[in-house]
């Protein structure tokens, strides 16, 4: 074993955020398939070696960048009731995340043909939010607000994602906070027996 220890430099939080922001801008400009680590390195004045050392691959960099630039984090929400949690979640989704609809749609299409991207998005983005939503539902069961055998609970993720994409496709409009709140009150809460 060598007497020399190679120290990997850690990026500051500000520098990491700067690289993540630039990565998402490049994905929006070029699309995922055309994005290269060389382009990210050039845009951020960072070495490609640093990018690979920090994120290991393009799919992982894009997934982490998306996580860093997403304003809605389900794990941050705990109002004390499931209805309150869901109202806060859809308010945030409608207020802050519509800018991500086109980006997510493009990345979803790319992930169909790219298993590495699909796995990175699942690991970094989808699974943590799905786990947080599951924790939200378990708290509701523990508090007695939600039946343990709720037929609607397993479909909650789909019920939340659907209107974000559907409104853009069907009405060419964002699913804003007002729309998401009306949808929650009319469809999701009744399905969960929370009205």
C-alpha cells in the first residue's frame, strides 16, 4: 500500500448547487441524450474528473441535480394530519414544481431507453419521495385518520402526479396551486375518506 493518501476534494454546497443548476439548464437546452460531461465541465469551469469523482456518471449527476433544484420535498411535510399534509404538498407542487413538468417528461422519455438513468432517477428522486409519502400515510394510520386497508392509499402517488402532467397535455396549462387544491378536495380526499 502506498504511503501517500489521495484526498478527494469535497465541493462546497454553493459549488455543488452551481453545478447542479448548470446541469439542469443544459438538459433543458440540449435534452438528456445530447448532454455530455464535457459540456457540464465546460459550462461550470470544472474538471471532468471532479464531476466523475463526485457523481460517478451522467445519469447520477442529472438525478442529483434534479433533486437539488426541486423545491418540493415530501419528507419536509408534517402538519399533524394527513389532510393537512396533502394540502401542503399540493400547494407546494402547484406553486413551485410546474417548471419541472416539461423537464420531467423529457427525462421520463429518456429513461425508457436508458436503464442507468431510470435507476438513478429511482434511487435519488422517486424512491425517497415515495418513501416519504408512505411515511405520511403510516402516520395517518397510526393517528386513526386512515384505514389500514384503504383501497385508495396505494394509488396516492399516481393520483398526485397525474394532474401535473394531464393538465399540461389536456389544457396546455400548468396545474397551479388552485387547480391542485380543487383536485385534492374533489378527488383525493374523498377517495381516502378524509372529507
